[in-house]
C-alpha cells in the first residue's frame, strides 16, 4: 500500500527483476483495457482520468481472472495498488482463502509526504510499450531519468505521460487514498496481521534494501 507516487510500481518492478516474483498491478490491468478499447475499458476510462476509483467488484473480478489465468505460480505475487478499499481488502482476503489456500498475505505500507508525491507524479512518464511500462522521471536530478529524452532505455519505445498524472486528478487520487487507508489497515490488523512500514522518501535503492530486509526477517515496524 502507499499513496500515488510512493513508488509501489518501481519497487514491484525491482522485485520482478531481482526475485522473479510476479507483479499484479490493477492500474496496469485497467490501462490495458482502455488501450484495447474493450467494453470494460470504455466504462472505466472516465473514472481513471478523473482520478476516481473503479468499482470494487469490477476490480476484484480482474484480479481473480488474472490469478486463475497464470500457468505457474512464483514464490510471491505483489499486489500493486490493490486493495484500495475495505471491500477490496475483504474480497482479496476471501479470494486467497478460496484459491490460494496455503498462501500468506503480507502487508507493506510505503510512507511518503504529500509534497514529495506531487513532485514525483507531475514529473513522471512511462514507457508506452505495454510489455515494458518502465517508469521514468523528468526531474533533472533523478536517478530514474531516461538516457535519451522521452525514449525508454530498455526497449527504445517512446515515453508518455499518464492521462491521470495531472494536478486535478492527483488531488483526487491522494484524497481518495487517505480516505480508505486506515480502514484497510484496520481490517488486516483485526485479522491478526502485522503491517510493515517503509520510508518511501528514500532513494529507490534504499527503499529496495529496506524491503528486502523486511521480506527476509519479517521485521515489522508498526
Ligand atoms: P495506479 O496505476 O495504481 O495509480 O491506478 C490508476 C487508476 O486506476 C486509479 O487512479 C484508479 O482509477 C484505477 N485503479 C487501479 N487500481 C484500482 C483499485 N484497486 N480499485 C479501484 N480503482 C483502481
């Protein structure tokens, strides 16, 4: 969990690259539907562009479909941007009990202040190649700057700005995130789970190091 711009996608991508884990980003699944112009894509486009949440059950169905369509299961799956409401937290809990009986759910919260979020999001661009989607920053002093302007280092596709990375949508997205955060945390804490806290204002490498320590030792902070 973490507000927009806390680095969930960046951390997930590193875990995929270094550990071979799978990333399930509900935001990416939504954007796939929009890009392919599916019926669902047409339905959810407006909500996404305004920074609003997509219906809980629509998202939960996407997640279930993704899980059951995997041929193999990795050591871990990162749920990136899911759950985002208490209902989604309940649906995920139930889904894992039903279809991944032996799984263990671990909750990690990336904490970062609002001024840093805005700076990151408004300078964020990502690779337009659906199979890549690497995220970059346009900030001059950023480690995540691409080598060539607006071209992906990895696959050489053009970079583009997300349609919801605007000032108006961002305000909405941050507000919505904080409206739901505590309820989700309470739901899982009441189920007896601990929550890992990571300072996401650090460099990508430091966030990854803290995450790795956490994953190895389950050294919960909160
Ligand atoms: P993200 O890429 O995670 O920032 O998600 C982008 C947008 O997709 C969000 O602002 C929502 O409009 C939608 N979305 C992604 N994940 C969810 C979710 N779990 N529940 C509802 N809407 C979502």
